[in-house]
C-alpha cells in the first residue's frame, strides 16, 4: 500500500499519520522485558503513563497502561522495577506519538533475576574471570585512589573520610556515576575506563551503599564485569552491605564488605604504621644496647681477673719465689762455706801440726828414696844411692857415700 | 691489627682471651710462657675493647643521624 506522493501532490499530515497508525497497529502484542521509570498516575485519570527502559542499552519506549492493570500487580511495581509486560505498540495519530499499550504487567521475579545472575556467574567463572591467579595485589600506599560512586552519596563520604582519617595525605580522584537503574552499569564502566587510563591512579574503588537486589543489579552486569576483569589497575568492590554480593565482588581484586571497609583495606593506618616502626626501632635499639652492655661488663670482668689486671702480682710472686730461693741458697751456701772454712782451718791446723815444715825450718831435712819412701834407717840405703832431700824451702838430690853404723 | 677494624672478630678475640686467662690462672707455665700469655691477654682485651667501642660509636652515630632526619 505504497502511497504515491510528490511535491505536486503532497499527502496531508493526517494521511501520513493515519498510514503510520494503521501500519503499526497491525503489529500484534509482544512480551517485553524492561525497567519502569518516571511512572506517573494522573489523579482522576484511569491511565498510567511511564517509560519502559531497556535493561542494558540506553533505549526506552513510552507506555500507557490501564490503572486497574497497573495496580493489580502484587507486590506493586514502582519506578525502577524490572518487569515483563505484554504490550501492543500504538501510534496516536493526533499527536504522532508511539507508546506501548500495556495489557499485563509481571515482575521479573527476584528468583528469575537471581537465576539469571547465577547463569551469568557460571558462564564467567567458566571463562576464568574470577580465577584467583588474576587477582592483582593492592599497593600498600597508593599514590592516587580512584573512586567510582554516586554523587554526594553516603558511600563517597564513607570512603573519603575513613581513608583520610587513616592517612591524611591520601589523594583521591572521584568519578561520579549513577549507581542504580539501567544507565548505571554503562556509567560505571565509563568512569572505570577513565580512572584505569590515569597512570597516577593505583587502585580503583567502586562503592555503593545498600540497596535492593534490583538496585544492585548493575553491579552484576556482564559488560561491567568484563570491563573490570580487563582493567589494568586493581579494583576494589564495595557494594552494599555485608550480605550483598554482586558479581562485581567476584571479579574485583579485593572485595570489601562496605565502603568504610574498603577505605580501611586500601589505606594503611599511618599512625599505626608509624607506631609500629617506632616500636621496632626502639626494640632494636634496646636489644643492641643490651648486648653491648652485657659484653662490656663481661670484658671488664675478664680484664679485672688478677692474672690480667695485676700481672705484677704474678711476677711479684715469682720474684718472691726467686728471692726466697736465693736467700735459701745463700744461707745454705754461707753455712756450708763457713763449715768448709772451719773444716779447712782445722785441716790446715792439723796439716800444719803434722807438717814437717816447721821442723824443716828448724834445720831438719827429709830424705826420700826414689820411690818416695822416707829414709828412717841406715839399712834402707847403700852407698851410691841417689836420694832426694827436702828442706824447708825446696828439694835437691844427694848421694850416699858410705853406710854408717 | 688495623686501627679502626681489628682483624680478629670480636667473638674470636673474646674466646681466646678467656682461654689465655684460664691458662694463666692454672699456672704451671714457664716464666717466658706466662709473660707471653699475659701480653697476648692484653692484646686480645684491647681488640675486644676496640670492637665494643666501635659498635658504640656506630650506634651513637646512627642514632644521631636518626634524630637529625626526624621531620619536625
């Protein structure tokens, strides 16, 4: 049903509009999944208006829904709810607008959502994205900390304040991103990319306060998870409260339970560290001085030992010994000499007494035979014998002339 | 024995010193030997003292360096 138009025979707006309307209205109803946003229920009207946004892409469609259908959903759907709707596209010729005429709304069940996350988790785990060996160690003292969080969010305050309290000189580079709703995943990824590219940023924290499962859905978004696993800089996930554990927790290099916990884990408490260092230094000093004092005392003790300190005593003892020996030897010597002297004197006296010297001096002489025996009787000699005569001052030979009777 | 760092380690010097003193006190050594022992003892004691003084000096210097560097 091509409409023939030309500049000369233009179609009227209504013709076009009606054409479009009739074509579109031929489309049947479809089941669509999306997220409800800026839902408005006009007072006194029976129609609900709003936007149905794609869960991943930044595309949305207006929708209208009969109020009764809308309010029949239990638990009630609100802004941000993930829903399955049965709707027929409608084109309102008069205003030229298109909207989905919703005839049935269902929650995308929490169970369904969880199941979907679980499936994604298995898939990514199989690919090894969560493998331990991929976890990058965090720097002990990061130069600059990148922070992805909602603008003026509690998470931002928690991370900044706690980190500063522990290390006043900490530097942050904050990239804001919506942390809820369909655009969240995309914005967080952009912020992540920007921080990852910054050389100075040595660790990136993705922080968000608590929220419902749906609120935290973006942090299990496949695109975001893959981006984090490819990031060059270590990533810390600090999403929600302790029990919450979106897939981001598994791919991040460190999972912090809360933004505050993240601050504590990425920045050392400088005061604590300084105390620790000071303590170690003191202990080291005490140990070395203790050792030195002990050794010094030991050395002093050794040096004070008599054999070292007063060697003279030893020498003294030895010289005393010598002196004593000397003394004894002298005494015995003199004693012996004296005795020898006396003995000599006696002997001399007796020699002198026995000695013929005095007699010889009185003119006597002693005659000895050749063999030395003294001549006492004439019979011992015979004429011609040569005898030796000893007089007081010497000796001479004599010959026997005749024997006398 | 160089002036600042004695050849012998502190432990070696100390050990031999104890041995020398033990021998001297045990006696029974000739005069010559005990003199030599005594001289050796003095030398060893000096070595030990040098090691200990050196250590104290280095310690003091290190501490001084530390206090200088302390940021005000």
